C-alpha cells in the first residue's frame, strides 16, 4: 500500500545520478510551502500542529541525503497529497510508502509517474478491479492525478523512502504528520469515504471515525485474490457519497497521459 508493499521490490536499478540538492519545500515551515504551491492553504492550517515535525523531517532527510541516500519521491512531490484543498476531499485511499524505484513515485498513493512501464503490480490489480467494478477502461499509465483533481486524497502513511529500500523511512517521523492529516479529515467529516486496503491501512480505522470505511484485502499480488478482487470499492464509495448527499467520483482515467 500507499505506494509499495515491503515485498514489492524495485523493478530495476538505475545508475546513481549526481546528488540532488533541491530544497525540501517544507524545510522552512508550511507558509513557504503554501506560497510555492506545494500545499493547499486549508491543508496547511489543518497540518499546523505537525509543522514542527515537518521542519524536523526536512532536516533529517537533508542529513540522510548528504550521507549519500537518494530520497524518493523528488522533493516537490513529497507533499503532493496535500496540494488540493482539504475542503474538496471526498475519498481517502491510504497507502503505505512510496515506490522505492527511482522515477516511479509521484507522491500520490499507488500512483506512478506517467512514463513508468510496466506498471507496479498492485496498481495493475487496482485497474483490473476498477474495470470489473465500474466498466472503466484500463489506462496505459499509472498517473492518478485525475482522481486527486476530484477530491480523492491519495495519502501514504509514510511520505518518503530511500531508493531501492522499501519501507526504509517508517518510524522516522512521518506518522506524526499523517496522523494529523487523518485527524483533520475525521474532524471535517463528510461526505467522505475512506478506502483501506490491507491490515496496515485497516489499523488506522479508529483514527478515521466516524468516516464510513470500505475495507478489503490489499491489491498486492500476494493478497489480491484473497478478498480484493470482487470487493467493488469504487462503486461502493460512490454509493456512500451519494447517500450522504455528496457527488460521486468519476473513476474513469484518461486512456493515455501525454509524456513530457
């Protein structure tokens, strides 16, 4: 989840580039991140209790980067789940941590940058279920920006990872930030639905009360056939949104995304 499971190893290795020196956009707090367009203003207000954690994370990540670790995703994408307004949130899809293959993660849970081929295996399973559930065509790419633009909060529990080292940034401090984000969503209330795939995501359910929750097995190849396939999360989310007076999500993604 979120975006890569512990058993989902990088698909390939890339030659190490020159050390990135791009500043982490939250290193000086949330205000500059809002001004630069990385964080929506209402999300910055909601995340204010965790601002100190964000600044500390920037320092920690810079130390690790200086020691030779490549941090993923790229600095400008780390807070991408908070770039659309909190006020427009309609569905939360929780992931675990970003894909550890360079060039894959785009800062949205389960999503991959448009140029990534083949697609991550969990995402391929998500697309299979999406088609079976809603009839939506299966796109050629892994870019889920069209969902984010409609208020789908694609949030990973941990927002960074070391290149080639899945799960390596768990317990570094990101959990304090994402705990604050989940509390803000729960406090804002509906119409809002949470989709929790796998036991790790489902352990967060108490923090999301009273948001309606759709829970199933994880889309990983190791578990997708044990309850993910056939769970119909997309149509169920829309039914819950409609029942609460909200607007359903158009889950159909563009067939292809232009490559830059």
